[in-house]
């Protein structure tokens, strides 16, 4: 009997010495957290919070979400087939809307997203179809803080070496703030969208990294299954 008690005590002691698994650490680069797209596509829009539930769109007809800081991604469900690409998100009280159209000026550039025909009441895990009467819009490549500071994408345009008369290669040079700051990104990208969460952290949605001269830049990767995978930067510090 004494031997049995001794073995039990040893087992309990060993179990108590086992360390809890370390929490997932989000990859970092400079002053940014770095997440990758769940698919081999650029990231166009996000909504939510990296500390709870974060939604993500790749311009496909799917929506993804993570509840573990980007360690894994789940695919949201729709109550009917979605034939349209999801371009952006908008939150109104307890409802999230998914934008499926882009509008712009006469020069062909987009200025905002609209046409919210899908909505979610469970933080983006499931979506239902409903034609919205009334106007809900989100700005394209613009994020504005409660203090009124506006963040926009600063870009360079370079004539494409193989067709300089008809094609331009765009590349992000930084995120410009109306208070005069220019926030550089860790790598070269084409930025697709901006977002500020409730803690004023800035989310920058991007293409995959690009390499080479600006007049002949290409995506850096060589594996066709991952070379177009977009990158999401999240500022480690709140923005004013």
C-alpha cells in the first residue's frame, strides 16, 4: 500500500512540474506584427481585433476569421452561395456588413466600397443574404482615428520596363498620416486596405512582398502555391 501511495505522489509531482504550453507568439518585424493570408492571394480588408476575432477578405467570395491571433484561420459560412467578391467590411452596432462593389471617380480609381448584401450577427462566423435598403459605405485605402487623423497609402508609380508607354507598376512607399508622419512598412508591397481597431492599432492589408527594380518588380517567392500570399501588418503601438 505504501508503494502505491509513493507512486501516486511521484506521478502527481511529475505532472505538477510539467510546464504549460507557451502562448502563440505573433511574428514581428520592426514595430509591426506580421500575419500571412490564409490563401495564396493578397489581403484586401480586415475588421475586428487581433486579440479576439479578426475577419479577413482576399477579394474572393470567401471570408476568413481567426480567434487565435492568426495561428489558424477558419472559413465563414454563407446561407446561400456567394457569387461576388468581398471587397470590404462595415460594422453598424451589432451587425457586420460585407461590401461587394467598388465605386470611384472618372479616372478609374476606387474611392469607396458599397453594396452590402451579406450581414453577420456573430462576429463574422456566419453570413446571411439581405438586400440592404439605404447606403453603407467604407472608404478605400483610408482609415481615420477618433482624433481626426487620417491615414492613407503613399505610392510610387513607375513605367513598366517591358511596356513603359502603357503600364505602370505601383508600390507602397509608406502609410501617410495627416499629422505629417510617414510610417514605413518592413517590406515592399502593393497595399490594398487600411483599418484601425478599437485600440487604435493600424492594420495594413497588402500583396505578397515584391522584389527587383521598381520598373520590373516581381513577387519575391518562387513557389507558385505561396508566392502570391498577402501580408497583414498590425502596428504594435496605438496610433494617434
